[in-house]
């Protein structure tokens, strides 16, 4: 089972350059505007991954009563998944669901 280290912090998205606020109800792990993330964790919140590549959103999958965004790292090409957040750009979520 993955360990979860709760880190909810503001950041500047390295893909769209927008200021991303804290999520407040869980740990923010991707940009709600462009949906990009960064390959920084091995286990959620551990900041142990040395890759540091951008995680490009490439798809969506159903997960319990919500969805997960499927990512492909632009640097190491590894796939990764994050649960979508309540404030995510739903237009982009819909576009990804077509893939």
C-alpha cells in the first residue's frame, strides 16, 4: 500500500505559468487550469522522484465515484494517475475522456 504524505501547497504551473492555489481538502497534485502535473513523487507527497519531468494529461478513467487523470511523463515516459480535483477544468476533462 502506498504511503501518503499530505502536502497541499501553492505553486506556479510549469506548463501554463498560472498561480495554483492550495486545494484545502486534500493535497494539490496538479494544475486545475491545464491539468499538467510534475513527476516529483514515488509515493504520494514524498518528493523522492529525481525525474522532475512534466506529466502531460493523456486520458481519464473512472475511479469509484470520481475520475483519475492519466498522465505520461514527457521526460521518462512513465505513466502516472491522479484523482481529479473539484476545481479542475471540466472542458479539458471532457476532451481527455474522448481519448
